[in-house]
């Protein structure tokens, strides 16, 4: 039966004790990592959030205490009182390895069933099982340390922005549904049946209203929600370091962002991040890296082979050029042994899976060149390709051709990263950069319409104002992204505050005055009363911490994450609710919908 803590007060944490504490009587509390029964000796490794300390029970221990120690099992919750003494057999693998506690009093505060997996960092249990018992998984030191670091990041965040004149303001969680690029999570209203709140994808509208209200510099560690498919760096609910500034230009915002990154890495990891960050235009990163969030820890940049092959006899290349597209490639240095024909076949399936029609290749073998298309090329044409590719003996050249560069470049961008992982050539540093001068519009192939690449309140660049009635593809935005090691950490822009320009941008997006007012009328009305020039950005806190601890997934830096199908195994959310709750909300779930949900 569990005992009570009454009369005892913890004097220190387990992981804090050192040789300097020898001779002191201490009280520690925690969980049993393991119990070792050696007959006349019993050792218990007691664990709390700071580490492990060894409890010792021997011939000098009171028999009742010794027998109680004998009954202890893994994950029992204990309180122990005793004197710190030097260990006879030291453990150099833990900070407390020079000492142990000679226990005088032991209380079992909580018993435990045998846990479904061992609480160790190198746990081999399937992740789904660990997420089902997340409260146990979170006892593992690695996950706890990740969340401790996240706490430090949040503290430094508030300190930094406070010192730079920002005011932390909370914005609502139940808001009006407005288009922001992803599906909203909707919340039905009991009072206004048939109407819905949305959970915020970001505090975008509200932080702009804070600028109209005169707060000048706003920040918030904000919870955001997007109903979109999950991946390693995406959860349906996430945390954003959100900020907005008045009477500034892009340079001011980028300087604040760089200063924040420099500060948080120095204080939390003692790493000096060099500033200013390199800057690339959107067009430049797409041409060189095939991505608007490039990983620059390795080379293997994209090059253009179009001129080299425009008149060649290989139909795939020639038709791509004649169709207005391009032929481009990357060179994997020293990869010929890694990329056998079998491995190249796997890459071919990989690029087909992301939209390419196929993959051409050249292997620079010791005994000559092997290629998927050499028989269609002249010797001069092949040599021209190899010269542009910078290919040497031992290299492998990968080539993609298409009539649309929006297929060629992203395909090579994804292939570049896939090959780099296989070759293990990705560096271990923190490579920050800015991507600027984004296109204002992007063409949506499915709808056949031009849509805003960022939200519709993003300002076009000054030199594009006289091009608004021309080709939409030539209009650029005062938008900027912060990228770290191939992950988009932040997105932001200078906002439109001129009502006439805003009306024009809505028209270019195919939005009537009435539609724009229904969706954004509250903000448009606010701008009639003196809106200062302003801009801002949001930095993904989850993604930042994920990179800082070098985790492979956001689930390792979020206390209670969702899995791939957006469910939470521990609580089985989402779940059915009582019919009366649906009645109160004016909602009816059809039999067909229920059947489909049961299939899932």
C-alpha cells in the first residue's frame, strides 16, 4: 500500500548531489530506474528530472527499511532519507557516480505495474506504443531534456523581445474563419447555431490590428492550428513566435530576427551564429537548389544543360526544350559505387513519385562511361554535358527534363536531398539564410487560377506597382522566409496598408469587393482610421527547438503530439461525443459519415 509524504520535504534533486555533499543528510524523491538485489546488499537507482542517484541498503540498514527496499520494482515512486557517502565502486557514466545515499528511511509513495517498455533513451519499442503511454515515454531523459531546452528557448524569447521594446499581447483562439492557405479547424457555436468559429492558423489579422491600435511592437508565443496532412516537421497544432512592428521596413524586421536567433543560440547552446545571414532571391534558390527552403550544408547544386542538349538526338531532352521547358542536372561526387543500376532504379521511382516522368543518368566508371541515353548522343554532346556537370571519374550525373520548370526544379531539389542523405554528406552545422523577393502570385494548375503565394495583405515590391495590370508572374512581394538547414523557420512580409492598393490586389486575386468585405471587412474598416506602415513574421518555435536538439521529428519536442492521421493514441482523440452535445450545437452526423469514420 502506498505511503504518504507527510513529514518529509525534499531537500534536493537526485542529479544535484556530488562529492561535496558527502556527510550531509538529504531527502530525495523520484522514480525507480532499477533495483538490484545482491543478497546482503540492495541498490536502487532513483531517477528524477535532473538525473539518477544510487540508494544503498546494507547490513547497517534497519531491517524494516531493507525489506521495503526488497519489494521495490521499476517505476515505483519513492522518498528516501539518508546520508550521502562515497561510493566504493564509482560510476563515471553519471554525474552522481562518486556518491550514494545510505538510506535511513524509505517510503513507497506509489507502486507501478510493469511498464510496457523500459524507460531508457535507446528504447526500441515502436513509437506508436510509446505515444500511447506518452506519460511514460516523457520520463525518458532525452525527451525531458528536449522539453527543458524548449522552456529555455521560450524564456530567452520573452527576454529578448521585451528588451527590444515588444509588448506581449494575447489574441483570441476562437476567431472568424478567413482564408490563410490551409483548412481551418472549425468550432461550432451553441448560441449561434449553424455558425462556426475557427481556430487561428496564425494571429495575422489581430496582430495587424494591434499595429492600428498603436502598440507599435507586438509579440506573442502563440498557439496556431492548421488542418493539413502531417509530416515530420508539421503538426496540426503548433507554437509560433509571432511578431509585428510599425514604422519599419524589411531590413528592420530581418535585423530583429537575426538578433533573436543569435541570442537564443548563444544563451541556450553557447553557439555563436554568424550574422548577417546570407540572402537569396526566390528565383535564385529555385535555380540553384530546387527549393525555396534550401539546405546549404552541402553542395550538389543544380545546373542547366538546356543549351548543351537542345539539338541532340535524345527525344526526351529535345521535346522538353522545344516545349519551353529545360534540361537540368546534379552531380553526385564519388557516388559511382553507391549508385549501382539497382539503386538508380530506386531513385527513378522516387522522382516519378513526385511528378517527374523519369530520370536520366551517367555513371563515370573506372572502365568508361555508362549512361541511360548515351546511344542517342554524339561524343561532342556527351562531353558538353560532362563539362557543364563538372563530372569526373567516380561521379554520377542525374538529369531531369520536362516542358515545365515547376516540375524540373522541385524534382531535382528533392533528389538532391535524397542523394545527400544516402551519401552521408550533409554537414552538422546550423546554416541560416533568408529567401527574399518571392513572387506575389503562383499559378495553381488544378484551378487554373493565380493565387497569392503569401496572404493577400502582403505588399508588392515598389518596382512592381506599375506592373500590376500586366503579367501576374512578374509581380514580386515584400516577403521573406528564414530557413535553417532545409527547414522553413519563419515567414513574413511587409503589409499593405493603402486601401486602394489593397482593393487592387483583391481584384487581381479574383475577389469581388463584396467577397473581400465579407472575409476581411473588419480589417479593411480598421485601415480607414490611420494604419501605420508595418510588417512582421512568425518563427516556428517547435521547428526551431527540433533543429537545436537535432531531432528528426517534431514529436520529440512536443509534449503530447499527434500521429500521421492527426489522432492522439494516448487519449484516442478525436472521438465520438454524446448525441446531446450535437443536439445542443445543432449538428447531425449522418449514418454514412459515421460508417466512414468507423472504417478509419
